[in-house]
C-alpha cells in the first residue's frame, strides 16, 4: 500500500471517527477546522511553532483517515500588543503586523507547515464585528454603554468550571479588563471597545472604536464556516478566556450549540519551568533552532509526544529527536521489510486515536520498509 493510497483511503461503510482528548468525533468526507492563529507582534518561538506544527499534523492525520480538512487559520492583526510594539518601533501598526506575519510565514514554510485554506485577517472584518455586536445587543446577549458593546459573560465562567478567583486572574492576564467601569459584571467582555488614544479606531453606530479580541475570532470563523465547526484548534493557554468566550458568543449569535464539535488544545511549551514567552525572555526562536537542526528534527521534537500535554524544552530534546529520526530513516531504507496492509492499518488506527504519533513511530521503526516510508511522508518528516 502506497502513501497515495493511504491518504485516499475511505471506509467501506459509515463515517470516519477521530478521537481527540478521549472523545470520539465522527466525520464524513470533510472537516471544518478553525485554528486560532498568531497575533503578529514578535518573532516565532518554539511555543508558537508547537501549536501550528500540531495543527498541521492534525490535517495530515485527517487525510490519512480519509477526511479532507478545510483549515481556517486567522491572523489577529488588530490588537493592543501590536499597537504597543509598533509604537516602540516607530512604525504604523498595520505595517508592523504585516512584516511580522511575513516572518511567521517564512518560519512555518521552513517547518513544512502547509498554508491554510483560509487566512482571514482581523482588520478586514471590522464591519462583520459591528454587525455581530449589533445582533448580540438586539438579542439581549450584550448591551450598549458609553460607546461600547459588552457581551454578558457570567455564564461563561460557570460553564468553564473555573472558580471566580482563577477566572478573574486569567481575565486580567489576557486583557479582559474586569475592572472597567462601563461593565455590569467583571466577566462581561467588549464586543466593540470604545476608542482610546494611541490605538486605531473605526466608525460604528456607537461611536469610534475597535473590535474586541474574542469578537474578531467569532466574526472570522462564522464568516468562513457558518455557525459551527468540527474542530477548533489552538494553544491550551487560550482555553479560557479566549476559546470559552468565542464559543459562547458564536452560540448566542447563531443559536447553534455546540459551536465546536471537538477541541484541540495543544499543550504549552515550558522553558526554565515557565511558559515559553517573549515577555519572559525564556523563548527559543525557530530561526535559531533551524540553524542547528534540520526542519524534520524540529518537527519530530514537537510531535513525538502527547499533543495535549505540556512539556519542558531543553537542548537535549532535539538531540533525542535527531536520533529517533535517524532510526526512522534507516528503517525506511531497509530492503525487504515486513510491511503488509495490516501494519498500515495499525498505524492509521493509532493516529486516529488521539494522534498517537509516538506509538505509530514505534510500529514504523519496528516493521521498517514501506511502513516507515509511509509514515515519514504522512507526517512531513522526509
């Protein structure tokens, strides 16, 4: 069985199922996947890359399972952190965002991450956010005050199963402004934020302002896929508040629940015991890694583990991945390997069961020959 036949395989009857985080989701011939993309204010580090390499792996696995993924990966190019970074650099916010996005795309191409089918940018969806804000206000899910439109969010905390103290801390950390005086409740969030000095603004029925972060993603996902998606992907650190409010807003707007049939929350990359982040100074740039290691080694260091678990980066991680990749390539070069269709089917089942890449690699290395060649191509490790 060749890689081409593997990717074109279809079940004889019924639908295909993929398990994510222990939950099975059935799919027919297509899967609508929305991935929270970058906020382009800095260079790409390994923590960013981990999410997008895993999303690319998810796409590849879906094809192996006989399902065509339709990926929408947004760009949040309207955000306060971009405004601040552009101000420090002495350039316009939109020019700065475009340049950082270009650098990100270079890094993704180097890591063999395929381009998404749709790549909406927030600055092109201002009118959509205005319409969303108006619809939410009209339905009572949001209210208008002092030039802003605020989504009622108390129920979002309840369904996220977080205690109030933790939720408030996360809201502050991710720009939720729980202490803003215009709000009825600290967990309400801006769908439309009133204009402020030093930030871009657009006209709206409520006065000049800009879109709220969660509302931007709702507008882009609903405009692309309609009221719901099959899989929503993104970093685990975005689970609350961003993904929780995104889902709640989309459901309140469209009246369709659940917004996402499955969630793909990729685990956080740590360095020195803390989340890898530019602000902490503990980040490792993708460009620096690629100067020392081939792209397939970096990819394998990311995906030869559980996608949902956090993990600690250390330089030795890449050396381990390099040795593992060498084992895979040597197995692929073995003549007269023992591969038969049952080996391919076994790897397919492992990949469909929570993307168990390590177990599939073990099979490929043990069996060698076609099995190793098929998996190498399927995971972008050639």
